[in-house]
C-alpha cells in the first residue's frame, strides 16, 4: 500500500513541503523553455547562448550542493529550505532587470546569466533542505518514498510549467513571466512557516569528497539519466518550432505527466524490491523515449517520446537515492543527498550548451540521439553500481 493510501501526520506535513517545492520549481519549469526562446528570438543570439543560459543555472546548483548539504546537516532542513526560497525570489527579480530596455543585448544577456546563477543556488539550497527535512519527518526507512514524493512536486511543476511559462511570456512578455517567478517561491515560504522543524543529528562529520567516494557509482547512473531530460527541457520547443509542428509547449507536460504517474504508482518500489532493479528498467524505457524523439516523423510521435522519457526518468533518482541513504549515517544525509543530486545537476548543466552547439550543426533531432545513448550507458552504470554496493 502506498503512502498516498496511508496518510499520517508526518506524511501530511511532507505533502505541504512538496506543495511548497512545487511552487518554487514552477519558477524553474516556466523559465526552462522560455529562456532559450527569449535569448534566440528576442535577443537575437545563437542556440549555444540559449543553451548556456539554461545550463548555467544547473552549474550554479552543482557548485553549491555540498554547501547546501552541510547547511542542512548543521542548521536543519527547515531553515535551509527557507533560505533557498528567498534566493529563488531574488533570482526572479534579477532576471526581470535583464529585460530592461536600457540594456544592450550583451549587457541584458549578462544580467540574465547572473539571475540564472542565483536561480541555481536557490534550487540547490531549497531542494536539499526540503529533502533533509522530509526524511527527518518520515524516517530513514521511507527515504525512497520521500524522494519519490519530492519528485512528484518537482516534475509536476515541469508538467504544468512548460506551457504556462510560454503562455505567460506570450501574453505578458518576459518581464511578466519573471514577476510570476518572483512571487511563487514567496508563496511557498508562507506555506511552510508553521511546520515543525527537525533537529539536526549529532555525530562526526566527513568531508564532502569522502562522501562522494561512497556514492559515485549510483551518482554516475543518475548523471546519464539526466542527459535525456536536459535535452528535452532545453530544446523540445525549438525542435517543434524548427519543423513547424504544433503543441511545442506540451513537451514538458507529457514528460511531467509520465513522470508523476510512475511516481504515484511505483514510488514504493525502491524500498520494497531494491533500487538497482527499478533503475535498470527505468533507463531502458527512457532510452526508448529518446530514440523515438530522435526518429519522430511528426509531432504526436515526438510527444509520445516525451511521455516515455518521463516514464523512464521517473524512478532512477529515488531508486539510486534510496541506495545512497543506506551508505551514510544520519548526520551526513544532507551532505550525501546534496552530493548525489549534484551528479544529476551536472548532467543538466553540461548537456544544454553541448547539445546546443550540436544542434547548430546537425539539427535539433540529434540532441535526442545523445540522450538515448546516455540512457543506454546509464543502464551499464546501474549494474556497475550494484557491483560496487556488494564490494562495500
């Protein structure tokens, strides 16, 4: 029986946390397809610049995951998440300034990059704090389910945010979109204010890199999974525009629907049957979705590929994350989950500019071939992670 069928006080609190995370992740999701369109079509810059504007937020997240995890372990998840939500709001304001008419295209792009860096910091701090807080509320034995539930909030935001962001940008412009991205995390901050904090666990600390040494195999598998989503999130809309297909804004919606459906019905599986088996099956499905996007003859086949990608990506992170949580003591869980998430962030940050340059030369379809090959390689890494667990 799933957590959705067995609500309890701790679960209800985690649902509220997930709702607040959903609001904050809408700021990421709404801007994800809108930023490259803004950079390419409004600022008149190339696809590589659009990809960099997307990917640089994930670079910021990567560089700050360790610090965010240390904060969560030291001061607790609640205060860490609150800091993250405030940083989210500040990022929206900076991106708003980038559209000021008095700035040149180059200056406006520079300010946009600064806002995107700040957005990545907010995402890092809010998500790691929320995970540490939620696991503290529900208990280590249900860590896989907590991570699965958190993903529902995150990727549910991606499902709603893609078309919503493009629609807001079309109706109110980029500035109107950024105003919405400033308000949403502040609403989340209000939602979590009255929830009880969880005291940090005492105990000896370890260096961030020592913890990375424990978890690099499952982390690398998650990196490979993240390539396909990054390619889809950054370039699905431009892929459709280049072919004259309708429904460009539905790519993230199809992905998010598939993602959330699998999380709802299969979120308990990593804790029940083990993460390796769940992750292996998931990566096969993701690879099929990416190859379908690469070869799609029309928009509906491409949307089906996005849906399959969502099905496949859904359980890799919680499946491997549940295994990571088994490797570290309670006082190091925040740092461990921060380091683990950094592998996925690295995929998001590196993929967009690299495949953006590839798209300039070979077309947008090629970015999904890269995603399919990465998921296929990720399957091998999952099996390698299992061997590594047996060696520990």
